[in-house]
């Protein structure tokens, strides 16, 4: 006999949430069981954030821990990961390697020694990564199911085309011009005005104008940038006036 609510419908369980899970980040969180590291899955984006004691602001950590949009990740225990190493060693065919791995997991520092031994055996090292990933995946799927989370495909990032980027580039260039010093902008304006005046001069006046400009060029020393249009802002001691203020 089943229980029914007052409307005559069967009571429903907690609604499942579809989340675009970032599997690689979640796998790292499941593997890292250091006590000072806390990982959370964001139920909206599927991203995993990591909070480290002594590094993150305690207030920020407290806020995230109580935020319902974040789900605390329960990493796999060291004991269980140690069992994975034992099971992997049992399926290693080469006796010399199997003996070295058995010795490596005896005592404190087993995980580091185990990895160090496999460094000299690249094929078996890749087999171990695959072996561990399969078990981590099983743990993650079971955990997500227990949390009523349904993993969905993450949206693929599309490489923007030139036409997509062009408006952004134009905005950036305009902002660069707007941020340039006023005297530089003024110099550019004066140069343009000078060109306009030169175009409007009668032919008979061009020789005089050129001679006058050449006189100004020879009369003024070059600035550090090699330009004639900007005055040297350093005082007699060689100190930049702008720097003094």
C-alpha cells in the first residue's frame, strides 16, 4: 500500500538538477583529500572551485559553504585510494615491477613512492592513470546521483571569427586613444592641421613654408623619443617635471 497526498498524487522525491559538470576539475577534487583543501561544485555552471585554509579569506569560505548554489565535494578517502594501488599491483604482469610497487606502498609516503616507481615504466604508468580514472569516475557518478544531480554535456567554446572580434578590437583601440595623454592627442591634431594648411598654400608659398619648418627643426633639439613636436619636460637637473609631481 502506498502513501498519497491530499490531492491523490504520489509524493515526488527531490527534483533532480541538470548540471554541465566539469569532469576533469571534479576528478581533481575527488582525488585531493588534503584536510586543508575544500572543493565545491557550482550547480549553475558545473565548475569546481577550491578553497584552501590559510590562503582563502575565511569570510569567503563561510559564504560559499552556506550558499545553496554550491555543493561540497566529498573526496575519496586515503584508505580507499590505497586499496586502488593494491588492486592495481595485483594485475601487474611483470614480476620485477610488481615487487617494486609492493615495496613502495609499505609505510608512510606510500603514494609518493608508488608514483616514483611508475615514472620509470611509462606504459604501466599510463595504465595506472586509466585504472584510477575509471574508479574516480564511478565514485563521482555515484556521488552525483546521491545528490540528485544529472550531468549534462557542457557547451563547447567556439573560436570567434574575425568579424566577431573586429568590433571589440575597435572599442579597445578607441579606449587606447581616449587614455592617451592630452598633449599627445593635441600634437596629433596639430599635425593634421599642419597638413591641411600645407595643402591649402599656394605653390609660390610652399618654398617659404618648407624653409621655415626646416629652420624650426634645426633650432629645436630632439627629445628622447626622437620627435620634434614635444618639448623636453626635464628641468636643468635632468629630472622629469611630471615625476616630481
